[in-house]
C-alpha cells in the first residue's frame, strides 16, 4: 500500500495564514519553517510538515487502529547522512517529500519509497544531452513520437531519476547518468497497462547493477502549469491511493 498526499500553496495566501497553521506542526518542522527566508518557501515547508502529520495520522487510523478523532501524533523524524527523512523509532512506516513551485507531495508506504515532482520549464530538455546516460537519451528520442514535447519527456524522466535517488538515499552524488530507465512497454517488466492517471511505468537501475526499482510517472496540472511526478519503490506497487489535502 502506498498513499500519496498533495497540497497547493494557494491554501496559504499570506504570512498570517502561515502563522495560523503553525500549530499543526512538530517542533522540528516549525524550526525549518522559521529558517525559510521568503513566504513561498515558508508555505512549502509548512505544507510538507502538515502532510507528514496528516499522513501519519491517517495511516495509523487505517492500519494501526488509532481512533479517528485522536490528536496528531507528532512523530519525530530525522535525516540520513545524505538527507533522506525517516521516523525515529517507528518501524514499518516510511515517507518521502517533494515540492515544486505551488505543489507539495508526500508519499507513505510500509516499504522504502521515493517521490519527486517537477514543474515543466521551457528550455531545460537540453540538460538531458549533458547529464543523462546514452540509454536514456535514446529513450527520450523513442518517446518523441507520442505527442509529448521534449520538455514533457525530459521532466518525466528527470522525476524518475530524482525519485530513485531519494529512494536509495544517495541523492545527486550518484549522478544523473549513473542510472538507466526502462519503460514497461519497451523493457518487458510485465507491469501491464498504466492505471489511475499514470503516464508511464517501468524500472530504473544503476548502470552497473541488474536489479533496481519500480517507478510510476504521473502528469499533473495546476492552471496553465504542467508538472511531472514520479513514485519509486523497490517492490512492484500494489494499490496506490492519491489524496488532495486541504487545511
């Protein structure tokens, strides 16, 4: 089971709204919010903390028998050597956070998970020719005939790579060209048709390794802005629930 929560910074129109919602946060997240230098960063940091608390509470309610009207759990969390967050002393529950522009997303699972979201920006597709592996550049070319722009294809693959880096906890230190993406249609992963609004799914692995992880790519839209979101896990995901959160 994987649950994905998403929130929009439009829920927090001004500084007063941020201050009002600080009560929902744990002490670690409050400090992170106060350290942000501008309002948009404060909004994204606050919503990340809020999604963590809401996600944990709902998970414990549905999976752990917690009463639905219970107060927030405020589980404490820390960060690994390369910045991956994890709950202290809580086994069997993992989470990962990402944000881009106005969207903040948080994924929860009973197994290790990574998630990434990116807003599409023009003129970025050329980055692939500098930093992607030869196999991934060939994959981009093969996807070009499906009605997607170079930017849409690039950001979709970029989110997969970022989600995998966050899954492994290694971050950008492993390099964008250190991984190879294999789409289900071409890679023979046996994942079948893409359900629930997914655009593509498949596997990603380090170049020198045979095994890797599974991914799903989603396309999101907020007004005229387009986003790509990727979810990555070591095991083939079963049920994936998605929820829009409003404070």
